[in-house]
C-alpha cells in the first residue's frame, strides 16, 4: 500500500459509469403491419448506429473502471414474436452491431431487468443471454427463478489507495400486472415445481431485503446499489417509484440509480440515502415521443449519464463515494440520433424550469459547468456509519 500524503484525506478516485436505457433499434420491420422495430427510422444507417451516435457522449464514458447499461431490447432470429399481438412495441437489436459498439465504449456489464428482454419469448431470452455471454458480457436482473433473477452483479473496483471497493448491483423491473404491455410472464416465477425464467421484480421487497441482508452478512463493507427499471414513459417521478425507492432504502440499499421513463427525473434523499429516480436514455434510437406534448405533457427531452466516483480515505481506508450527473440532449429528431451534453444556458433554463426533472430534486441541486462547458450536478452519497470524507468527483473526463 502506498504511504498516505502528509495531510491525509481521500486521494484520486476511480469511476463507475451508470448509463440508462439502450436500444440501437437496428432491425427493421420484417413484414407489413409488424411492430418489430416499431419507431425505427429507416434512414438511420449502420455508421450512425455504431459510430456517429456515440461521438458526443464518448468522453463522458472514458476512464471508467466499470460501466453499466440497461439493454432494453433482446437478440432474436425468430420470425414471429409470441407477444406481438399483446404488446404495442417490440424491441430487438442486432448483436453483431450492438455488442461491439458497447464493448468499444467500455461497457461489459448489462442489466436485463426490464420490460423488453422477453419481447421474443423464452427463445429470444435464451438467445439474448447466449449472445451476451459468448461476447464476454456479464448480465444481471434475469434468472430461472425469482431468487436467481435477484442475484446481484458483484464488482471489485480498484481504487488508488487500499483494497478494491466491493459493490453489489441489483437490477429489477417495477411490478406491473396488466395484460399486454407488461404481462406477468416477463417476471421470473415458480409455478409449483415448474420454474419460469424471467426478470427480477421490485414487487417483493422482502425478497430484496433478504438478498441485501445476505450480502451484508458475508461482507459488511460491500456497497449495495439498486438499478431499477421503473416509472412511466415520458413522465416525472410516479408515486409508485417513490414507494419502491423507500422500500429499497428500507431494505438496505446504499444508493438507488433508476431508469425507464426515457427522460431524466429528479433526485431525492430518503432516510439519508440517495435515489436518482431516472437517468433516461443512453442511446435509444427511435423517433421518441418528446414532441407529443398533448399525450405526454411531462415529457422532457433530456437524459443523464452518471459517473460514480469511488475512493478510500488515505488514513482510515473507509469508503467514500460521490456522484456526478451529466444531462444530455436526447430528442433524436433534434440531435440527429447523436445525443450530446447540455452546454447552453437556454437549455439549462428549460431543464430547471420543468417541475418534472432535476428542479424537483430534494434537497435542491446546484447546476454547474465543467471545464469543457458541459452542465453537471454533483450529488453526495452517504454511506451512513461507513461514511468517510467526501470523495472527489473524477476530473478525468476529456
């Protein structure tokens, strides 16, 4: 171990990137009337999907010890989806494009706890996991039983001082039981002696509590992050999200970072723990609904990338965390399918004027500009009794 500096305190930090929803929407409709690919624009060519769309956000993904994304699609070669007549939208991506693009930008950890991984049924789900594993990706939020689906992603994040910081990251999908859009068939369950593979559910907080308690017994220092897929499309935070967040904190989560509404949402501190309700999208290559203000009056054409800084105190080696959120323009019709950081004061005014986004955060957040003129907000992360000095946000973003 390196000797601490004379003044003590935290040293430089490592970074874990949390991104929101991703679908490159790169499989066109297969037949007239099919919803495969739903809102995909045919003019979005391969270069746009796998190269150009990443160019403005790539600097925010650099230098991470680990990067995590929610794959809100499946990989399937099936000609027909068993859910086609039930669901309004079906998502599937081409693994030959999506996986190399993810790997090129540092993503090796993929959440599948969402409402589209099962769009092509059990066969599509199995093909998705096979493709991910064959390409060297780790996935979580999915399993053969409810217990298996809740098994966390375990990460050891190396830091400049002391041993790695150990994380457990759990993915789960908000529980919905309405026919069609989100059938209960999506969730892992056991019917008698028959196991039904599927995604983890937020609907059983006691099961989540048991998982976290088991993690704490094995390793009291491990940082537990919940990474849920929840909320309503193009809306602010729902009452269900708030209730679920409180249940997750009560279950022992140190930090909640959510996604699912396709737009950024507010941040709230609950019993000393931070909940980022919604990151929105990383890359979601559909025409989206931000312009449909009559149908979605709460729609905000902004998303976020989260950079979690991780370090240890140089003398006590206690873990310290801090979170920096970078808002992005994400209306594909305005950014030509290449989301970009917010750099304009007028966009900040629009963003902070809405009662459905960051302006609704409690306690209030202070927007700032980095050295490249990009908007960000810093969010402290309290680990309670394990809390050390504040961890400096990484300044290594180019």
